[in-house]
C-alpha cells in the first residue's frame, strides 16, 4: 500500500454524514465506520486534523429563519459540533489512535481550549486533533472554521468530505443528468462560474493562502485513504498558477 502523499492534512466532515439514514443525531454504525477509516488513514503516516459540522443535531442558520436570533442559533450550533467531536474522538480512540478535541469555546471538562501551537504539537506526536465549536464566533460556518484551521496549522491540503457528493460539477447533477464533474478546477474558474465549492468566506480564505482543496464523497469506503495517497478522487481545486481546469474523463 502506498504511503501518504501529504504530510499534514485537515479533513472537514459534515455533521449530516454521521446520521446515516436517520433524520437526526448520530448513527453508531456510521460513526464507527468513519472512525475506522480515519484510523486506517493515520496509519499511512499523515498528520490528520478534523473539523466536524453539527447539522445532524442543530443548524443555526435554519433555526434563525424560524425566528430564533441568528447569534443564539449559531452558538447552539457550535455546541452541536462539540458533541460530534467528542463522539468521534471516543470512536477513534477505540481504534487505538490517540485523539484530542480542541474547542474554540471554553469547556474544560470536555475539551482542551484551541491553542495553535498545542494543536501542532499533538499532530507532530501522531495524534488526531478534532477542532470543535467552529471559529468560536457566530456568522461563520464550519467550512470557514476548516479553512482557517487548515491555514493556521500549516496543512498542505483541505479535504472536503461530502455526504453523497463526489466532486464539483458544472451544473447540478440532480437536475441535469448531462452535468460534468471537474477533475481539477482553478480558484478563478470556480469564482467565475459561481460553482460554490464551499462557503464564500472559506473559499476566499483558501484562495488567498493558496490552500488546495479536494472535494470527494466520504460515503465510498476507502476514499479518505485514496485521497491521502494522492489517487485521483473527486475534484481538486488548485491555485491559478499551479494547474488548469479540466473535466474528469
């Protein structure tokens, strides 16, 4: 088996991916499968950090639309991400991989505070680090938290693990069967075509800091390892000077 193509990576997992076929919450079987794949990925030699969303438990934006104050809704959403992070930590550690949760909101009985240097030290020691509570600020998504943490810890790549979405298309494949998936895509072309690879703030942060992005379907078993090994999976968003936009064959 080939080793890791990246020394350090940040994996963004959507909260919805953890609920499986349930309407909300966490499916223990799905959680176990994700944890097992993460453990197998770390065994390749990559330093792996994770940001997990909270949409399976609570989504601040949707709740604010129903009348809840947006700021309050976003803070509740941050707590949901910590619940997912702690659950994922426990599942990963059952696979004998040491894991730390760092929270952007103080909650010392559950998680360490987010400290950049400490996070990097954990990674250097081979520990998985899960970042919870987003950025610690309302009005910012977990996509933005993932981009920010990836830049802060010096990750080489940001892995956007989607729920039943295998990459970026030129149009919505659910509405247009003829839609084409991109194999590679430059930041400029993504903006020009308004492809919305991720939250606009997160995308701008990645573009400004030349952070490569890979969008792939995490529901296909083994995809996380394939991406870390450098195999052509999903869509790779590359800096304008480092590649060109092309469709998958």
